[in-house]
């Protein structure tokens, strides 16, 4: 009964207290139904995208804290219920070294996802299950170790990107979903999930690293894998890597000269960076480009990421 009561309370909170939340959770099934009726999605692809979308929206809404009313705050203060033991979300210091490390982590996650599915734990489904478990542990630990180190954050970023690579390959290869349509749906889902993230009051335009942040980051990884694959299949690995890296540099530069630094721009950069990481990682590993293989390519991208993080650490000490 307690579980039912808690679930009922959460549903009431999502639909009544947070009115805007009802919009995506109603529109997403309608969109999938329309695409299915038009014959643009197979039954398996429609079911998968519907499930992914509903999970993303529900989880993002569930982890979004509701603003306390004055009476609730008074009750908390009166009863002494100050949540000092709860882990506090923190925002990352977004610098050039941060973005370079994110690009390297994205390329590493691309190679690691392929390496996991091909060599370490053959099969996309078993590899995905294992990576999701590791990812959950990494995110859980990051929530508790955030004040001491960034290491758990970067582990979670890489493993989450690897898991997203596996799931995106399942969507496009096993379910045979159209790349353009999958990219469009995942782009919408990323922006919906990003809507539930919260800006840090100190670092403008930098979101707090909480549950909503990780949901949006995972969906951005799915988008980056599908859209990045489509782009480099269309124009080639070298051209895609160069073009996407140039777009990434342009967006990062525009963010630095923008006084307001909107949150949407942060997530736009993340989406392009995920696409660029896919192209760069595949270019290093694929025989159609550099041809290092996934093992050597993973080692190279890991070395670049550690180098970027070392530079970041030196900058933070100054």
C-alpha cells in the first residue's frame, strides 16, 4: 500500500503540480502513433521509441525537485528536517579544457561501446545491460563524491556514452529504424530532457549535475551516435570529423561571447559534441579511415582525454 500511495503521490505531483510536464508525456505517444500509422516505423521500432521516450520523460520529471511552498518550508524548519545528509548537486566549471575532454570522452565512449560489444562481452544486448549497470554505479558514486573529485563524473560520462552507443546501434541495426527519423526523434527527446535540468546560480549557463542532467546526457549520447553515424555514412569519416569539429568549435566560441549563456546553448554544444565524438572515434577505429581498430583507438582517445583532464586540473589550481 505504501508503494501505491507513493506512486499516486508522484503522478499527482507530475500532472497537477507541474502542469507543463503533461505536455510531452501526452504528445510523445501521439507522435509515435502518427509515425507508425504513416508506415515510417516498424512495430518493434515504434514500441522501442515509445518506451524510451516515456522512460525519459517520467524519470526526468521524477528527479526534478518540486519547489517547496512557504508552508512546507516552515514545517521543515519547525521540525528540524534540514536535509544536510542528502548529496548536493554541483555544476562543472565549463572551460575549453572541459569541452576538449568531453569530445575525447565521447570518442572514447564510442570505441569502448564497440569494444565491449565485440570483444569483452559479445552481443549488443548483453553489452548494453553490463554497461548500464556500471553506469548506474558510476552516477550513484558521483552523487556522493562530487565534493572531493571529478573522477567519478568522467567515468560516468565515458560509460554512459558507451552504453548509448550500444543502444543506438540496436535501434538502427537490430530494429532497422531510419537514421534521419531516429535522429529527429532523439533530438526532440534530448531537448525535452534538457528542459528539466537546472542552471547553476553561480556558473551561468552550466547545469547542475543531478538526475535530470544524467538523463539528458544519456539521450544526447543516443542522438550523437545515430546522427553521427548518418553524417559520416553520407559524407565520409574524415569529412564528417572535420565538419563536426568545426561546428563544435564555432558553438563553443559563440557561447563564450554570449553574455547570458543560455542553457539551451550548452545542450546544443553537447549534442554536436556527441556527433563529433562518434565520427572521430569511428574514424580512428575504422578501416575506412585511420584503421587503428577499436582496442588501439580506445587507448588513443583515453590518452587524449587524460591529457585534457590534466590540463583542466592545472587550470583549476591556478
